[in-house]
């Protein structure tokens, strides 16, 4: 039996839950939210490694339409964000279909036919809200099958007692800098395999006092003011990304001072000094990562993991490290999302093929050849300097405006999509993401295009998507 609804939303993380809530609040109840996992929460459900937290301030990393006055800290721990999302999802509990994985979605006879592990759906509109951090990247490691201990990805944390163990961590991204200090608290020793050094700046975290929380509760205006201040404060971070004089130097100096203050050993400091411009990769926030690397029980291996033979891990440098546990904090398949392989649009075109030259979308949301498909948090919709939730809300608003249009079928024209992409490429050209001398997952490796990030201020994205531009559609 096929279930008929107006809209199918795929994914129950921030984007999917937010989309569902906004639909429900306008009285639209002909939708379902399909989620392959047994719980909502997306990245915050999957990432439970020790130390997991958000490095965007809590009051900005939450929906403007579902505010929470009692965030415990300036930067919320992961578990608190998951609780928040679970609470938000209660509003659309009857629309959630958990444990339901989309196998494929096909546009036939002006409808999407979605086949899943629990049954089929037919809908006019398909909203992909699966996030960009949902498919772990596990680098192929020769000999990994001979490793006698546990080897797993940071987003697949398996709670265990690490006391007395020798742990290796591969990768030095946002996840690694959070988990390495916590592992060092517990394990007998930790080796960090660093392919390239990240820039790390101080993390101005603090706990909100009971008085703060009462104030936010009694005076919602103060919460809104804070949110606005945080948003505009973070917007200034964009100046460094486009290399405005002074801003880049000042950000780089902050990171250098932080390294100098926490790492007295010049040799270790040299290994921890990045060889590219700051901001080219995500700038990391940590007060204890550098300090942890100076502990006698912690070793920085300044090269990537090359191979494993039994318990012996060999780095590119030729150094050996004997380990009991291996954690791959190696990021996610973001530029080539596997879900695209499962989407078939007009005339059977496959989304992964349409994106074979890198992800593209008009308004970062709609794709030529894929009528009535909306992709949230997909091509050019992420940020390196401000909150992802602001972007998700802008895209949700755009989808709602499209749904209000009279046309039953909306397909963006190829010309509009090309113009939009050309415009983004022009904006990206002078940014540190393309010119900063690093390799990052913001950039599509095969084409060199910046396909993940929106290369401008967050408010420019909000403005750009504030109206549904019907003329761009066939
Ligand atoms: P990531 O930023 O992609 O970092 C992956 C790390 O693994 C990098 O150091 C990378 O080295 C290394 N790596 C990847 N493939 C490798 C290989 N084949 N051999 C050796 N090293 C390899 O991943 P992540 O740390 O999981 O973070 C992903 C994203 O999640 C972040 O950028 C951020 O958007 C989000 N996140 C956010 C927070 C938050 O607080 N908001 C916290 C955690 C994660 P190279 O640098 O040399 O490529």
C-alpha cells in the first residue's frame, strides 16, 4: 500500500524537524518526516563522543521559532542539544516515521514516489533534509582488519572504559579537538595522527547562572537581543574570510598567541603550526587541545596514519605506535552526498549524475531536472563563520513560499541555476576558502569549486531567500 501525502521530508535533524514544525504550525498536516534511525536528532544523536559540544553559541544554535531560555552554557554540550531537538520533535510526533530509510525516490507522473524500508509513499513535494554530516568518512587503512582492538568512527562512539588503554586518534578536525582532551583524561596514552595542523583559537565558554536563566525566562526580549547580538557579532567573522585588511591578521595572531601560550616546546609548536591561511579550513575552538598535547601521556604524530599491522600503527613518517583502540575522527562525505544516488528526477535523471561536476542548486535549494525537490543544508548552504540554524531557517522559509505558489510543478530553469552558480563562483573567488592554500571538504576535489559553503554573509543568504522568485522556475 502506498501512503499519499502532500510532502515527504527526509531526515529528522534540525532541518527536518524545523521544516515539519513550520508546516504543522500553518495547519498543513499532510506530511511525514522519514528518519532511518530509531530516534530524532541527526548529528547530535549520532555524535556522542566524550566532549561533544557545539562551538556556535546555544542561543543562536536553536530555532528562532522554538526558543529555549535555559541553555546551561554559552556553548551547549551535545546531549543538551539532542534533548532540545527531541523536545521540538514532540510537536510533530504523529508525523514522524522512525526506522524508515529511503531506498529511492522517483519523479513519475508529476509526483515523487518514495520507496522505503517500511513501505512506499507518494507525494507532490520532496524535501531532503539529511544534513551534510550523516555519512562518516572512513579512510581505507591497509591492514586495519588485523587490528585486534576496536577501530571506529567518532560518530559511532561505543561507550567503553578506556582506563589503561593506548588510544590512537586519526584526524585533527572539530571532532578531534573536542575528544582528544577527554580521552587523555582517561586513557593510559593517546597518539594523535595529524595530517595537517588546524588553527585553534580560545573558546569563550561559561555556564549561565540561575539569575541569567531566570532573566531569559522572565524577559524573552533579552533572549532575542542576545540572539541578535550573537548573530551580528559572528557576521564580523566573515571579514577575515574575504581577507579584509586587519581582520585576517588579527584572527591569525589570536591563534598564534593561543598556541604560544599553551605549547612552550618550540618543536611541538612548529608541528602544530598550519601551513595555510587561517579560515581556509574551519577555525577550531578549544581551551585545552593544545595543552593536552603537551602531556607526557599524549603524543602528536605529525603525519597521517599509513597502515596497521596487528596492534602496531605506522604513520606516514615511518614512526610506529602500539595501540589498543583506534578512533577515526576523519569527518564526513559532505561534497558527494550518498543520498543523491537514490534520487531520480525528470526522465529518470539521477541526482548524483547531475552533481557529477560537484553539487549545484538554485537558491542553494532547488535543482534543475528535479521538480518539486528541495534540498536543505545541501549545496552552498553551510557557513564557516555563523550559525547553520540561521541558514536552515532561511531555506525552510523559501520552501514554504514555494509551496504557496499556485503551480503544481516547480522546476528551476537551467539558465537560472547557471546564473546563480556563476554568481556564487564569483563571490567565492577571492575568499580564503579557495585562495588559502589548503585542501578542505568545503571544496569539491574534482572541480575545485566551493560547493559546501555559502560564500557571503549569512544575512545576505537570508535576504536572497526571503522571497520565492517564481521567474526562475519553468
Ligand atoms: P573534519 O573537520 O572533516 O576533520 C577531519 C579530520 O580528519 C581532518 O583533520 C582531516 O585531515 C583528517 N582526515 C580525513 N581524512 C583523512 C585521511 N584519509 N588520512 C588522514 N587524515 C584524514 O571532521 P570533523 O572533525 O568530524 O568535523 C566535521 C564537521 O563537523 C566540522 O567541520 C563541523 O562543521 C562539524 N562539527 C562541529 C562541531 C561544533 O562544535 N559545532 C563539533 C564537531 C564537528 P586534513 O585536515 O588534513 O584534511
